[in-house]
């Protein structure tokens, strides 16, 4: 029995909300709130009559702490599920803290304006001290840990697939398969095809920022940074086939390096096709990925936001996307004095997702874990206080719910490893 406020009503939220509606014993009342209220109303209309969950909608601008506070005070949820953009993480966390409500999200904070001098100062210090230059890092959200603990509240950070399920897989491997994990390779393969020469599977701005940034990995206690797409490998993915994949910086590397004792190396690889990479490079070269505003025809525009307006909305890719995703982690380490290697992964079919919830698999594989994390917090099964990443929590109930809610996983012993 719980009352949850969901902020954001895009591709991921649409799946998470539909999945909450399939889990009626936990979710009894849900408020869908976002900047464009019409989208919330349309989703409510689509679901009404098919679920016993009591749905309401609201307008909120989550960039404004005061607006989120007012909405929380009015709706009185037990948990706020943040499915807006990473830009809103801190304002929503701040509002949850003020109102004494638990918090959960799927993506690490990053600022909308990377030219903000106050943010830049902290960023540049971090680049020098830690050695990675991505625009996002956990320090901003981990700074809230003590405040959430003091108020006896839980903030769960990153309950999507990667981060999210990849962190839970790691906790599960640690709990059941290893005495010590030495290396972690996270492999994110999208074998789906939407038929467009270029489109992103989730919010274009966030996606393109992530992919065009320098790569990095964790080795022997420090970060090693690479040029974007510098490290390329090929892997034969179960149920998908052979794909090229590239090493990227990814947020869970930072938390896993902190939370998995004895880990020596953590890498993250994502598959990309030639067409995607060529388009992205070209757009980057002409300045279309820039987040700094420019003057155009007497108006100020942000190039990447203009690009977003031209690209297909990720939420519309569902009917056209065919093929499967395979996302998982390869672990090496020691169990009972012997070397061990395992691969834990999930395979998800784009068209099956579309049939079930009207979305492609990228939104599905993020929305399902967002619902599961929220259910575990709402039921008090995950009740560690502070601002915590998923590998710090008991993986078993989450792993059971992945099987139950559409993301079944496989543990393979002796898999092919990545050189
Ligand atoms: P979308 O762009 O489809 O949706 C974002 C939603 O947030 C929209 O409804 C948007 O409203 C709303 N929003 C944006 N700004 C505000 C604001 N200031 N106040 C209130 N609402 C706002 O994104 P996705 O659904 O694709 O992604 C959602 C989140 O999931 C992102 O943070 C993304 O990084 C994360 N993600 C995580 C993954 C993981 O595996 N961990 C994988 C994929 C995504 P409007 O309609 O007005 O634009």
C-alpha cells in the first residue's frame, strides 16, 4: 500500500508507470507530474479502467525546489520517483529532504549549463584530482548522504538498467559467486534497428553528451582516460550476434569502484553501428552537440536542444524497432581459492516490449528497474538510510522481481571474456 509521486512523463516514465500499474498490491496511488501536463493526462487516460491504481496528474517545474516542495506537501507521497532529467536530481533531492520523503532516480546529476562558473570550479578541481572529465559524477548527490541519514530517509541513486541492474548484478555476484571480484566488464549491446539513419534511444541531449565524451575506466585504484571511442572491441552477444563495442565513461564505474572491495579493473562498453558514429561525429564537428547558447535570428538557441527538436522522439521508436538488447556484466575473481568467471545478462526483445507497453526496449529496460527499486523502498525492504547506490543493497528481492516483471536474467559460467 503506497502513494508515489512520479516526476517526468517521457519514454522511461511511461514504462515505469505502466509497470507500477501491474503491481497493484504495492502501488495504490500514483501522481504523474511533469512540465508538460498534457502528456501526464494522456498516459492517465490510456491506463484508466485497466488498473486499480488511483492515478492523478499535476504540473510541476522540477527545476524549482519550491514547486516540488508544494506538490509533495499537497500530494503527501511516501516516495518520489524522479524520471525527469539528470538536471533535476539535486532540486528534487532537496525538496524530498525538506519534506521528509524518500527519493529514487535512474541517472546521475549533471548540470544543464556546463558554463556555470560555480559548477565549473568544482568540475575542474575534480578533473584534476580524480582524472576523469565527464560532466557527471556522484559527488553532488553523495554530498546529500549525511542529510538523508540524519532525517532517517533513503535516497536510492541510479535504479535503471545501467546504472541500476548492472549494480544489482554485481551485488548478486559478490553475494553468491565470489569471495573477491577482480574485474568487471559491463557490456551494453543494443542489437535493435529502428530504420532511421540517426536517432537516439533515450533523451538525445543526455545520450549524445554521454557518448561524445572522453572514455575512461578504473584500474588499480585510479582512472585511466581515453579519447572518445578510442578503445574498440568485438563481442559475440548471446541471442544478438557479433557487434562492435566501444569503451565509454559510465557512472556506475565510480560507485562500483567505491563499493566493491578489492576490485582491480572496471570497464564499460556500449555497441554502436557505423551510421550512428558517423552522424554523431559530423554533428559534433559542426557544433550541433554544443550546450552553450548561440544567437540566431535575434533569438538565443542551444544547438543540442535544436537538434533534439529535429530528431525522432525516442518515445516514438517503439513500433519501428526490431531486434534485441543484451545488457550484462562479466566478472572475474576468486571463489574458495579458485579462479572464476561468470557473465550475468538480460536479453530483451524490442517488439515484445512494444506489444506489452508501447515502448522500445531501452525505455523498457530502464522503466522496469525504476518500478522495482521504488517498490522495494515503498515496502521498506530496501531501507538503508542515506544516499545509496544499488550495489549497497540486498540484490535478492530485486533479482526475483526482474524475473517476475519482464527482465529475466541468465548466469553463464566460463563465458567468452573481453581482451
Ligand atoms: P525523456 O526526455 O523522454 O523524458 C523526460 C521527462 O522529464 C519529460 O516528460 C520532460 O517533460 C520531463 N522534464 C524535463 N525537465 C523537467 C522539469 N524541469 N520539470 C518537470 N519535468 C521535466 O527522457 P527519458 O524518459 O528517455 O529519460 C528519463 C531519465 O532516465 C533520464 O534521466 C535518463 O538519463 C534516464 N535514463 C537512465 C537509464 C539507465 O539505464 N539508468 C537509461 C535511459 C535513460 P517535457 O515533456 O516537458 O519535456
